[in-house]
């Protein structure tokens, strides 16, 4: 009879009935994300693994992910390696501001078995997955539109306005410190891997809600951006037709990733890993001599890392950290970040038109957020609504890919300032 009772008490059903009801809310949230990904097709490649990771980490007793291994913002290798938890270790975590809810998951003398997600999460914590994702993005990206129209680099930079305005807003709210505000601000770059890269270094305890916000709002770009674009432009501006871009030579495309890597890594060393991987992937593509590496980076490697990244990030969204006022604030600030990022690109394009003989359609400025190629497609759609003969897609790809570079640089600046 005792053995039967031990078995019953070890089940997740018993733990939920004993008061662990918050996990039920997290499971419902994970189902909602699955619905958005599968039925509504909102960023399914990442929301499916993220939502499933959120589900399995909140199953009581599964023990796949342990927040205590990564408490305090770094990997606690000692207990990760199997050493018992000590009173000194818990006291150190308390002095670092780690919550009682996380510290209370272990006791002095306890030895913790490493779970599957604990191992996979090391790729996030050590900055491996986001960099590999950037390599795959580089292998699939054509920087030709940016090279053909260097002015679009300014539009990509202006679209990072949302990052810094959100940072200021978070600080003024009093809910977040500088590290947390920096991580939340990066949502405005519309670049999931960059948001994960920065958050894993500056505010790892917010990784779950920030990742969910970043990818959810990336999926909602076609909903969020058009009203802002129409509000800030006149019909005449939206009807502006731009001349076809010049043809970019193969030599230019090969030299570009090398020059950008050197310049950005020297200017903002903190952004070096992301930019280097992005440009290496692009060099694979443009050199034309490593087709196998290009295909691997853009397909097999990209797909494998996406699975590991999604599950790992989703698993950080535990009931302990996700169900809080901070999470609600992060979701709200994410909308602000996207809105100001979109507005920044559009308004700079309008400003540039005051000085340019050959006018720019301001709609392409909204593509400066680095949701590639979705934001560029939104510019194309809005342009054709105003003028059916307008073809803005390739022009919008310039600011779009510039936004990828811009968000990485912005991330490097924030990490250099507050990391």
C-alpha cells in the first residue's frame, strides 16, 4: 500500500491537485501559442517548438529543465556537474537578487539530476544557437538591394528607434533595471535570435516572455505596421514609384560581407559574433564555391538549431517566472517597440525626401525592422494598394536586410554599455 501511495504522490496529477495550479495556466498559454502557430500560421517554425517547450517544462515532475542551474545569470557549473547544493551557494544567489521561488526549488544537500532541456539550453546560454541562426539567415539573404542603394542603410538604422525608446520607457516605468530594459528594447528590432542573444546575457530570467513577445509580434507585422504606415504618410507619398535598382556585381557581393564584418567588429566588438556569423553565411552564398556549405547552413543546420532553440527558449517560460506583472509589461512594451521602429523608418524616409531629387517611397522605411522578408512584403502590399503599378519589394529589401545589421549593432551597443 505504501508503494502505491508513493507512486500516486509522484504523479503530476497529484502535484497539481496539491496546489501547483499555476502550471495549468501555463499549459493553456502554450496551447494558445500552438493554435496561433498551427491554425493561424503565425511564425510556426519557431512558435511550435517554443509552445511545446513551454508545455513540457510546466509538466509537474518531468524535471526536464531546472532554473537553479542558470540562476544568477550564469551557468552554475558546480551543481550542474552533480555536486550537492550548499548553504553558501543559496546565500550567494540571494545576494544576487534571485527570487525565493527559484531558490526554494532546492534544499541544502540536494543533488539535482541534469534534464534534457538543461543540456539543450546551454546552446542558448553560451550564445551558440542565435549565432548559428544568423549564419543560416546570411546564407539565405541577398544583400544586393542594400549594396545597390546604400541610402537604405540609414532607413534600417532609423528603424532601430523603437529599441532605444522602449529602453527609456522601461526605465521610466520603474519596473525594470538597465539590463532588463535593454533586453526588452531589443524586441523592437523584430529579430528573434538577437533578442534571445541579448537577453541570455543581460536578463536570462526574462528569456521566456521576451522570446514569446518577440516572435509573436514578428508574426503580427502585417497587422501592426499598416495602420502606422498609413497614418504617417499621404496617399501621394504612398504612390511614389521608384526606379529599378542597378545590377550589383558579383565582386561587390563578395567584398561586402568581409568589409561589414571588419567594420562592425571593430566599431562594436560585442556585436562581433552575430555579425561574423551572418556575413560568413552570406559569403558562403555569394562566393559560389561552397554550395554544400551554403545548403547546409540554410537548410539542415538552420532547421536543427531552430528546433533546439525553440524548445530551449520555451522551456524557460516556467510558471514561477512567466506569471507576473513584468510579463504583462513586456508584452505591452513589445508593441511600443514595434510601433516606434516602424515609425522611425517611415519618418526618416520622409525627411530624406526633403533633400533628395529622386524621391523615396516612405513605405519602404517601415521595412527597416529586421523581420525578413515579411516587413518588405508589407511595404509592397501597401504600395500596391495606393498604386497598383507600384513595385516596392526589392527597394524595401534594402532597409529590411539593413535592419538585420542594425539590430545586431544596437544589441552590441547595449551589451557594451550595460553588459
